[in-house]
């Protein structure tokens, strides 16, 4: 690192330089400038916030939290900082700390829509719809067309009478900007679905998806296919044959993989309801370790996954050990099974097979017509461009299916397939299968998974707080006339 001359600039100038570096995407330069600003003036909050921004972008929320705490120490009455601190606590599952920070922010700004929306979302995570709705309605009293509040409250239709808000949302959807149409449309579409207005629901959801596709861009099918090919070629049978008995031997990691909306949250909730099971949520840890493999090698000429060829036995052991250390830092010490339910970890099972060979893999599968239709109704991260078009969803499903078949054929990973339809038909039988697979004794507490008080931040947050129900099984039939690409894909499911 270049030695920085502290004498020729003020703390504010270093801070401004950090902002400029961040604006143009030079994160390393921004980090150096923010840190230097703090050396010149440790009592400034701005550089701590700048560091938190970079760490968030680098998917290091715990480190970002530490920076935000420093900033709040300097400016303890800043509503902006307290709200940002609360959201970071919330994203890390630290609900008590999140609530305390939101309440402190509200003390200083009782009418802040951002604070009220954050509190509403926190109470949704905690399974408290009445409290969530009360905060959204507080916003709507003064801002009846507030996009976030409307989108969120209509999503509570299953639990509350939100008919007035649905009417507001329908009117707002017609005249909303592209960004707001995407946000309002997903909540409104699901509310109309639960009201039994299926054609109207699909029309609204199609509009929401079109808006998000306009914002995020189209899915690159050819690039996706090349990526699947690359993973299959890199993680070949010979690759694993040359790496027997490598990696960290821990048997505590459990990866639940599959497409989103395939029952991954339900399965995690069952396991986490066991006295020695722990649900860590959707972690980015494995993906971070995988994509940072070139850094581990000290080179940038070969990207992941190809660079996996060059990782030594010691480096694979270190990678696996870092993963285990992280999940163990999240779980109770007595937890025998620690669940990472990031569905898209299916990409990285080749790396898991070497770095964590004793990990358990639970592969959740669901009828493509139902899972595809459910994906189409969710406002996923904009990076999931494939989720906004039925043809793209079917294409992604084919590639994911091909990669899972490949890993099943060439690795020695212990993989249990769990069908969503079987789980909702006979929850006890499937729960017994899962616990037996993990080596956990039967405990009837897992059948009361819906009473588990842990915070849930995925789109399935409400489903897993109810006793098992089968109404989502074959729900696709209600939308069949709209689901041509998914119906076509379903004909391939038995091939």
C-alpha cells in the first residue's frame, strides 16, 4: 500500500477524496482515504459511514455494523445513522438491537416515513402483522401514496383487512413510475391472488415484472449457459478424484439448496425447531469464499470457478475452515447441525465437495409450474434477472437442473432430495426423513415449526408461521392459461 502523506490535506479533504473514489468505483482508494481522514480527525462520523457503505457493498455486514456504531457514537441523535444502524442489525438477525435503534430514531423524528417503514418490516420479520400494519398506516395518514407503505401493507392481506389500501394501491399502480410500479405491483398482485381474483392478479404481476425487467435489464441466457458449462467442466469427475480426503472434516454444515420458493425456508424452519438444530438464514459466506478464490491464490488472471483447479490442499482446508468458523460464530455451541439456506449455493457444491466433504446437502425440489409461478410473484433482488419472465424462469430451471444432476453424478456429497409436495402432504414423514439424514433424534417440536420465534427475512416469512397447509400444491392450475413456458418445462421433469 502506498504511504499516505497526512500533512498536505485536511480530514474533510480526505473525506471528499474518499467520496470521489467511491463514486468512480475505486473502493480501495476510497478505503484508504476514509481511513486517513479518521487518522487526521477521529471525531468525524462521515468517514465511518463511508467505510460502512464500502463494507456493505463487499457483503461484510458485521464489519459495516462496527463502523456504523462508531458513527452513532459521534452523532448519537442522527436519525439517518440510527435508521441505517437499525437496518444493519435487522439484516444480521439482531432484532432486539434493531428495535432499540429504530425506537431511538423515532424519538428524534416521530413522523419519519423511513423509520416507520423500517419498524413495520421488522415486525413482519417477527411475525407480528398488526404491529407492522400500524406503522405502515401511520405513514399513509400523511402520505397516502407512499410506495413502500402501500406495497408492504397490501402484502398483509392474508392476516388483516386491507381493502382500503388495496384500492389505493390499484389507483397508484396505474400512474406510478417504473420503479414504483414494480414495488407496488408485487404486493398488490399477491393480495389479489389471495382474494381469488387470479386473472387480475396475473395482469398486475406481469406489469410489475415488466417494470423490474426494464430497470434491471434482460436475462443473458447465453452467458448463463456458458456459466453452467464452465462449472461442469471445472468440477469434473477427475477433479474430485485427485482431491480425495481434502478439506475441513466438520459435519456441522448443512446446505439447503434449490430454486427459491421450493420449500427451503420451510425445511430450515423444521430443522431450526429441533433442540440441536440451528438456522443461520441465507448466508453469502460460501459465495464470498468462492468468488474470492483468485485473491487466495494471489492472482487475477484466472477467475472462479476455473481457478479452483489451482487451489492447493492447504488452501482448500483454509477455505473450509473459514466457512466453519463463520457459521459456528453464529450458532449456539450445542448446535449439531448449522443450516445455511441460501438456495443458490447449488452453484458452489463442487467447491463444498472438496473444502467441506462431510457437509450435508438438502436439495429442495418443487413442480416447476408451481415454483415458477411463485417466483414470478416475488420481488427478488434485481440481480436475479431471470425471475421476471416465465421463459427465462424455465431456462434457468433447466440449467440449474443440469448442474445438480452433474454434481450428484460426480461428487461423493451426501445429498437428500426433499420434494415440497411430499412435505406439505405428510409433514411428519418428511421431517423424520430430514432429521434421520442429519443424524438428529426425532423430536415432535419440529412439527410446531410455525411457533418458532426466530426472525425470518425471506418472502416465506408468513407461510412458515402457520401450520402446514397444502393449498399451494398444484396452485398453478389457477393460472394455467398464463403459464405456457412453465407447462412446457414440466413435460421435461420426468426425463
